[in-house]
């Protein structure tokens, strides 16, 4: 232990000028408010910003310079043998040097910032800013933040040492380092991306704009972030670099090339092992099939044929969820990316399409690049085809009956694309009003598209346009409207397969309407809060509701007359998953309430049942 302290003190003494520079840098922020252009009223904020910039810059420079010389300089200049000639252990030499380097960098950071922070505290000056992520638990927050800072500084020091060692040793291991860095980095990045997109790990930053926003180590209530905290990734990197650096000193001793070889072997043995483990985990998660589903939280049947979309949580795969296109007769399936958001079938049931995320995981914009992907379900096996039709954000889409075309509403612009070539066939600007961000659309044959788009009128009432677009003539015509309503996000619109009728749910009230004009044909579910409706294969209508914790299904004739009411038991939320060939309806029941749970969590646990609308028989389904 005496050797460790002796080595530490020697290294600190050799870099004492860093403390002088840091102390001088701590005075500079007090001169910042005197700079021309700085506002006197914001002097405290100016000082704080200047102190942070100076202290971080000084600490960063110190970490790079000290890290690149703390061991490598003595090694390449043949001075490391001096220490081995003394009664000093390898652990004392290695530990003393790295501890001193980390201490000097942290001291520089503190000395550069503390004078300004102390002055702010003494004068009781507050600087406006966002609420701290550790508010409410200051001691715990300070401990965690300090730990993360120490680890980050040590990682920078070790990275600087690694790069300097590779360059200054002039050994053939440099080529090996570069190749392994590219290989291991690519494998880890691609596997992490796969695990995130599969739902195994979720990134809260996609929705709330901060990768560091939250995790169990900070443990803010209501967090949905479950990706391993960045602190753990830093700890892993730090551990690998520490082990490699120790091997460099212990095995290489005074030979620079042998030392670099020991460093490289140890570092990439650990890094390669971690990459293999992550890759194996990603392969296991993505190998799921419909039989791997633990619960089914959503589903939809193609208008014709045997294909269906099934989604739910996966068995033995953590928090991963799976989405699959599944053929009920043959058992064939195709995995759909977790981030698709929208999956649609063509009217003939032979084609499917979805929007696939193509962006980087480091951005705050969740959907910074989306591509339309299609699949011909008649091929064996079905293979996804990338259409090269790209969007910068989520858009409303619909496939034509044959699957050859897709209609898209993007920021008020209606466009119809040819799927095979990616070319735009026609487009038109929808009526100019203050739109509310979403649109519902469907094809009437191959050449006509009907669009439902909400807008705000001059009196702040919310209406929904009924617009018809002819692809061949490029003629756009407003045929009717729905409304008014005050809750646009609750309104849902579902057209019949023939396209002549609409099911509208607005604020819990259901109605059957004319698809062209929006005229009311019949009110539905007047005595209950309607949660979902669907057209049945026989032309009738099914309406789901949940009142006082009890769910029920109302069955209506094609004209809107109530035929039967089926009790479904206890449930807080209900929704349709499809209709079987024998006329039974698939209904998903959830005990979670939308008012208490996040949208993506509502359907995670629950029960799927098959309901006979004629006999009122309810049959639970395992999958």
C-alpha cells in the first residue's frame, strides 16, 4: 500500500502545474459579464456558463494529455524499468499512475468550477434552468452523478492511453486494433439496434428527447426506459480498458511492443466476448415465431384469404414484443419490425405493407427515417421488398385493393405512389385549414381515394372533411363532413369493405354514417361508452363497450338495429382483433385502464376470447 501512495504522490507532483492552470481558470468566469455584449441582468448565468465551459474544456484536455502519457511515455522512453527496479509491485505502479491521473483531472474540473458555484451560493443567486432529474433525492442524485463523472473521466484517460499506446509503440498490433475496433463496434451497434427495435430494450429518449432522461439507476416513477443505463456501458468499457492496461504493465513491463500486444489481446478478448454474447442474445430474441407469443395484445385479419397480423409479448425474451404476419392454414409466418406502427393489407388479402424505421438510435427524433416495405403474401416464402418510398415522420397510409398502389397523407398533401417503382402517380393538396395531425383514408377501387381529415374551424369547433380524390383525373372533391366535436384524438373512423358506410366513434358515442356525405344513418351504443366498432362479414356491426368494469358486445343489423348484447365479463379496456371464418369475433380484454397506464402497456396482459354474436357464447383462447 505504501508503494501505491508513493507512486500516486510522485505522479501528482509531476503534474502540479495543472492545479495552477485550473485555479487561474476558476477566476476567468468572474470577468465574463464584463465582455461587450453580455447583459448585466444575466451576469449570474453568464458566469455559470463560462465556468462550466472552461472547467469542462480544461478537464477534457487534461484527461487526454495525461492519459496519453501517464504510462506510455515512461514505457517508450525506457523509464518504466526504474519503477520495476524498486520494491514496487505491478499493482502499485499501475494503480498509482491511473489513480493519480484521474485525481488530477477531477481536481482540475473542480478547481475550475467551484469558485463560481461558491460565489453563487454565498450570494444566493439562482439560475433559471430545467428541473434536475435527481430532484427530490439530492443525496442519492449527487452520489450517482459523482460516480458517473468519475467513471467518465477514467474512461477518457484510458481511451487516450489506449490510442497513444497503439501509436507510440509502433508495433504490428496496430492493424489488429483497427480491424477489431471496426468489427466489435459494428457487431455491438447492430445487435443493440436489433434489441431496441425488437422491444427487448426500449429507449424513452425517442419520445421524450433524452437518452439519459431516465432509468432504474435514477428510478423516476413512471419511467418506461429499460435499456441498460449509459453508466453501465461506461463501467463495462472502463473494466475492459483497466484489465487491458494492467496486462500491459504486468506482461509487457519494459518492452513497448510486447506491452502493446498484451494490451490488445486482453482488450479484444473481453470486447469480442461481449460482442458474441450480445449477438447471441439478438439472434435468440429475433428467432421468435407466432408460437413464441406469450400473450396476444393485438391482431387483424386480411379482408380476404388466410393471412392475419398477430402481436403480443414473447415468451422467455424479456420485455420483447413480436409482430407477425401469420397464415392460419399453412402456419407460415413473417416477422414484422417492432417499430412498424402501421401494418396494412390490400383488399385482395395478397399483399401487406408497413413503415419500417431506418434511422439512427442516437437521435431524439424517433421516426427520423421511415421506408414503406411491402410483401407479396402469395410467394413462398414471403419476402419483404423495400419500396424506396421514404418519409421523415409517421404518415397515414393505405394500400389499394390490388396492393399495387399506396395512398399517403403527409402534412396535408395527399399522394398516390406506384409501389413497384416508387414513383408518384398523382397528388393534391387537401383543403387548407388548421389540420390536427392525422387522417384516415381508403381506396374505392384502384383509381379513387377517400380521405377523412380533421380540422379546426374559425369558432374552434373540430370537424372532419370527407374528401374524394380521382387518381386518373387528379380531381379533388369535398363530399361532406363530420362534427362538430371537441376531442379529435378520440374520434375513430372505419369504412365498410364496400366503402359506402362509415362507423364513427366520437367521445364514446358510436354512429353509422354515409361514407360520401357523413349523414347519420343510425346511432349505435347510445347507453354505453363505445370503445371500438367493426363491420361484420354479413354487413352487420359489432360495438364494444366497458362500463363500471364490465365489458359487453352489442351486435347490430346492417341498418343499425340492435340484435343482441353479449356480456364479456370484467375488463377495463376492450378491442376487436378480427373475425373468424365461422362468424365468431375475436375480442381482446384488458384489466388495465388507459387513464392509468401508458398506451403501449394497456394490451400487454389480458385475455383473448372468441365471441359468437348469435348464441352469445364466449370461448377463451390461449393464443
